[in-house]
């Protein structure tokens, strides 16, 4: 009698979802497992490349059908519209109709997206660095050359890495465009004064107007309205301020944090629905995995995707999985074409010198992004090859927590 297949659905094919899928498929290749990967797009492209894609630069793109060739993974290009954890079922909408899919295990890797609802006018008028859609990076590829031709103005809103990278990229590729960067706080100060000064000098050298300590109140068709009734005229606005997750987890009754991320245990299972795994930007560990804060990034997504695959493959084999544990290593911020700053990080995600800047910083960042792509795709042939630092930090954090909760008795109490 043939053993029934274990049905595994993976929702989202970004770095976390795709790496998970390829790694798991390789690890369970001889097991009765049916894996289906669901994504709205039919093409893989990493988020750290979207500011380059928006300025009409060549970036790595590959169809999922090509990536998944010669694997047992089924790919479905569709949008997830509902999730019913009680019935182990999801509903998806493809180009023709709705489908219902059932699962034994669900992997939630829908990632994050730019917050376009918090400020009036953003949804109607502002572009963002989403891969597709009417106001996306794909649309910017068509629109920015026209703005360049007439020497127009672009306002980038958001002082995080995405906003800095976008402003620098537009200014360096399209020098006739006047670029303004609006940030709510002091520009780049979260990385420390030395890093902030380096970034500021580079942006100033690109003739970017830095409007920091300013809050955007509204976006209009031809302007951005700031506090104190200030207004910046522009041909278009690019919105990069803040990332949010999709409301699907909340709507489905999963345990979530205040940002809507799914709360997961050290094995990346939902704390409320253990048949559901969550990885990447959509997940928030309830226990310290060796770092005080799990930051949304491609680096973190890759680790969580790999670890999730290891955990589920262990469960399917009747083994005990290991807890999530990692350390941060580095971060890179692109500062226009052929320029970047590459930051070494302490294991708990704090920048530490020396920093690599300029062309060498750009080459280092390029190598890091290429590594993420190659490590993801390599899982198809070499599942388990991708590894990371800090695998003992979870146990260290647990021991420290135990000491703080139950400190040792003073010596005179032991006599």
C-alpha cells in the first residue's frame, strides 16, 4: 500500500520562501512529500536589487519554472486570499479563478511590504519599490527617464537603508533629476555618527537635498507636504518609509505581535498553530535566538528559510529539531552606482569599524548580494550547504536568562 504524501504549502517565494523550498525539497527528495510553492509573481528577484531595477539597470531575474526544473516542487502563480488554519486550507486567486488548497504543513513566507496606508495620498500618488504594479519599481523604469529628460524633481521619503539607496541611485543614474531625501529623524544616525557622516557626505556630493527632522503629512500629485505647512514640489514621490506585513495572519487568527508578524517558537512554528511555520520578515521569534532584535533583511530571511527547512525535515524524519540561533555579520548600504558603505557588525547587530567605502564598498556589497542569490539557488543541488555563524548563541542566551531569573545564592547561604 502506497504511503500518502505529506502536503506542504509554501506561501511566498522571496529569499526565505525559495531557499526553504529548495532546501527542503533536496532533503526529502526520497520521501513521500508533495511541495507546492505559491507566489503572485512568476519571477525571482531579490529586494536589495530593486532600487537598481527601478533605474533601468540590469539585475538578476529568473523564472520560478526554470529554478524549480528537475525538482518535485509544483509552482502556482497566484495570490493568497484567505487562510483557514482550523481546516488546514487556503484559498488562492490566479488569473482565471479561485482555488482551494489543503495542507498538512503550511510555511508562511509572505514577507513585508512598504507601508502605503499611514499617510494620506501615498497610496494614490507615491511610487514604491515593490517589484510590480502601477506605482512600482517596474513603473519607475518607464517614468524616471522622462523626468530626467525635462530636468524634473523627485522626492524620496524615508531615511532608512532603502530610502538612502533609492535617493543615491536615482541621483547617480539620472544626474539631471533634482533629488530630495526626507527623513523623520537625523539622517542615518542609528548606525552611529561616523557612518552617518560618511553617508551624508556621499549624498551631498550627488547634489541630493537632505531634509531631515521632518515629518511627511501628505503626498499630493505634484508635491509632498511636510510639517509646519512646508511643501516640496516634485514630479514624483518615491515612498520607502516603513515596512508592514500583510494582514492575512491577523485575519486568520494566528498569534501575532503588534506589527502583525507571526509569533514563532525556536523551531519557527506558530505558537498558536504548530502546523504552520513562519519565516523571514513575516515571523517574530518569541525567544531570543542569540540576537536581541531580529531585523528584517535578506540575510535574516536566508537564515530563517534554511533553519525552517532543517526543522521541518527533522520533524518529517522523526527527529528533534534544533532551536534557531545566529549572529549578525555585516550590512551594506548602496550609495549610488559603484559606491557603497559596508559595515562589519557585532553579533548583536551593532556597527563596528573599520568600514569599507567607495568603489571597494560597492564591490563588497555586490559580492554579499550575489552570495544571497547563489546560496539560495544552490540549495537545489546542495541542500544543507548554506550555513551561518552563531549557532551556539541561543543556548548562551538561555543560560544568561536563567542566571537573571534565578541568581546564585550568596556564599554564606551555602555554608
